[in-house]
C-alpha cells in the first residue's frame, strides 16, 4: 500500500470515528432527555446530574457537527455573489474565506486552551465527579481540527458541494 493510499485509509477511519461519535452523542442526548421527561412526569423525580450532562452534550454535539460541516464544506455560507461570478473568481474567494475561517478558528483554539487549563487548575466538578475541564476539552480540540481543515481547504480547495 502506498503512502497516499495509507493516508486516505486513515482519513476514512477518522471520518468514520467522527460520524460514529456524532451518532452516539445524539443517541445519548435523546435517550437521556426522554428518560428525564418520563422520570419527571410519571414518577415526579429525575436524575439530578442529567440537566448538566445534557447541556454539555449539546456543546459536544454542536462542535462535533461543526467539525463534520467543515470537513464536508457544509458550513453556513452567504453566497449570493457566487452564483453570478466566474468560477475562477469563486475559487479565489473560497480560498480567501478558508484562510479567514482558519484564522478565526485558530484564534478560538488558541484562547480556549488556557481557558480549559484554568478549569483544570480550579478542579471544579461539572456533574457526578466529572471535572469541568473534561466537559470543555472539546472546545480547543474541535477548533484545532476546524483550523487544520480550513487551512487544507485554502491550500487544496475541493469543489463546493452541490446544493
């Protein structure tokens, strides 16, 4: 197997892991939310840590979804002009916007690392003995991944997905 084929196999594996993570996170979120509703409405009780976990799962879902959207170039766009401009100009604009997105994601990643480190040093717990920093660790990770993807899109632009 060539190095290029090995690299593509690794990318496929990582993409599968991302997709599986999103499905698992969404399944847990739905299950926990339904369970919480049933426990409250039927048994007038609930899991005391479930609401906090659900908020954290929503954060993780949003950032996992953002990573996948950046991978598939399905992030939010306002592209009125792209329908009227020459394809060569569109490619240039797309590269420029990928650089801008990489810079923004890089800044967020850069500043989120000390934020998570501060939470680690504080030693606060989110729920059920889980430290807050673990719940927030997705922030720098996701933005580093998105930064790298946008840099890749700027250097090696792919065709934008058809709408």
